[in-house]
């Protein structure tokens, strides 16, 4: 009789432990499903927002031909929409880009719509520079943009060396708008830091600067360093797929060419 009781108790404990194990697994599966639903919902929401941004971009630009690819490495629609709206509102005389591509087409088109303005793009890849020129010709925008082949060369800033665009062929102009979407981040964690130290003398007081991919750690470090180097500039974070920062350049550098 005692053995039977012991057996029944053991079986009961086994069943209870087995059920607890199942409950634990189910709870884990529920958590996985919840996180999956959440991530899928976030992804779907982002895609919907990008479609909305693309619609807005098309309404502004009214291009005669389809735009080149705007996914992957190219600027996201929400980023392109922000720079297009800024250009249409400001009507800048001179715009400067760090890298070229779809954004060059967007800014060149806004210059044409504005009836004023020209975009200069620094491009480190000679083949890609020519592809951008071909796209500008295809869109009938060659008169509103100049793609400058600017290979990456060593620059010394505060005793630190950076591989960044050559400025040998940069026109001696004052820029009202600067768009930073290069060089590629994999070259160095702070690959885009040189943009402001090297271009500050070319920026007109009141110029607007856009930094794409601001959600990445490297770009966040760049922004923090810029804040220290240029405390007079105001920094605004804008919600965007890859992160976007807008900087208002409030005063020119002492060695500025923009008098």
C-alpha cells in the first residue's frame, strides 16, 4: 500500500512538472510570437511611411521619367522628401552633396522647379559618378547639377587623419545647403566627421545641413563631436527610416570664403 502511494505521488509530481515545463515553453512561444508580430508591424508601418513619402516626393518633383532605385544603399524616400521640401522652401543658390545618386536627381529637379540653384556632388567612385551624370542627362537635369569626381584622400584634422573626399576640384562658392550621405561608413566609424571641419568655410550663415544615416552609432558619435566643435550650430533630429539630423549653421567660420 505504501509503495502504491509513493508511486502515485511520484506520478503526480511528474505530471505537474511536465505541465509546468509545457506552460513555460508556451509562454516562451507567446513571447516570440508577440515580438515577431511587433517587428512585423513595425516593418509594415515603415514601408507604409516610405510609400507615403514616395508619393509626396512624386507630387513635388513631377519627373518625366521614373526615379532610380531608392532602396538599399540609396537614400530612403523619407530622407529624399525632407531635402526636397527644404530646397523648395529655401530656394538655395548653391547646394553641396557628399556622395551622389538619387539625391542628386532630387536636388537638381528642385533647382529646376525653383528657377534658381545648382547642386555640386562630391563622388569618390568614378564609375558611379558617371552613372549619376547619365541619369541627370536622362532626366534633363544636367544643367542643374555637377558631379565632381573626388577620390578619398588623407586629411589631417586636429592631429587625426581621415580618408575623405579630395577638395581639389571643389568650386570656390558659398553653399546654402549641405547634404551628407557619404563616404561609406565602413571606411571608419567616424567617416563623415570631416564634412563640417573641412567645409565650414564654404557654408553661408543660415545654411542648412542634413546628415543621413543618423541612427547609426558612428554617425551619432560624429554628431556629438560636431556639437563640441561647433556649439553655435543648432541640431534637430528628424524621424526617418535610417535616422536624419538637420543642422542650422548660424555663423560662418573666421576663415570663410562666404563674405
